[in-house]
C-alpha cells in the first residue's frame, strides 16, 4: 500500500515536472501563457456574434471546443462545411430542438440549457459558423 502510494507520488511529481517543462517551452516559443492545446476562440466586432460568443463560451464550449461525443469542433471547417449544406436555418433548428431522441440525444436541445432563448442559441450557432467557416458561412 505504502509503496503503491509512493509510486503514485513519484508519478505525480514526474507529471508535474514535465508539465512545467512543457509550459516553459511554450512560454519561450509563443511568448505568452495561453493553453496551446485548445483551438483559438476568435473574437468578432459584430455585437450579435459577440453575444453568441458569450453563450458559446458558457454552454456550447463544453462539447464543441474539443469535439466531445462527436460534436463538430469549432474551427473544424471540413466538418462544418458538410453540415452547412443544410443551410443556416436548419442548423439553428437542430441546435434549438436537439439531434437524437429523448434520453438519447447526441446534440441536446439548446445545448442542455433550457433557459437559453431561441435568439441566444441562433447567435451561438452563428458565432460557431463564423469562427469555423468565416465568409463561407451559409445564409
Ligand atoms: C453535451 C454536448 C453538447 C453541447 C453542450 C452542445 N452541443 Fe451542439 N452538438 C453536440 C453533438 C454531439 C453534435 C453532433 C450531433 C450529430 O451530428 O448527431 C452537435 C451538433 C451541433 C450542431 C450541428 C447540427 C447539424 O444539423 O449538423 C450545431 C449547430 C450545434 N451543435 C450547436 C450547439 C450550440 C449553439 C450549443 C450551445 C447552445 C451546443 N451545440 C451545445 C453536442 C453538444
């Protein structure tokens, strides 16, 4: 027991040291302390997209930053382009109503946050599209 705990402790130290080393290398290379393992989340001047970004960071980011459970990642242009052929209205509807079935959602209605208004969900979708497809965002 003691030795297992000891090994765990050593492992913990080892990981910490490696993390610090990686951080320092990252700081030297990039000159900043941001987490480079996550994609950049852009900022837009458009107030609607700014509002969408706020909702996205609070709710949608949980799945759409890293692609949890098959969620299309923000910035993954290929994945979003394939979905965008449905048109923006269909993507809005799927985000509001969810994809899947009760108790078996892949994309939960409103990202699982029932208090979000339709407009907030639409803005979050628009933000994710603008961040992923830029000017290729469908009308
Ligand atoms: C619990 C995880 C989760 C959260 C939170 C979540 N999503 Fe999703 N989302 C998914 C998954 C998984 C898919 C892929 C579903 C599929 O294609 O079957 C998806 C797909 C989508 C799509 C593409 C729909 C389509 O027709 O292809 C949109 C748009 C979307 N989400 C918007 C949002 C927005 C906006 C929010 C925040 C309000 C959000 N999602 C929060 C998991 C999530």
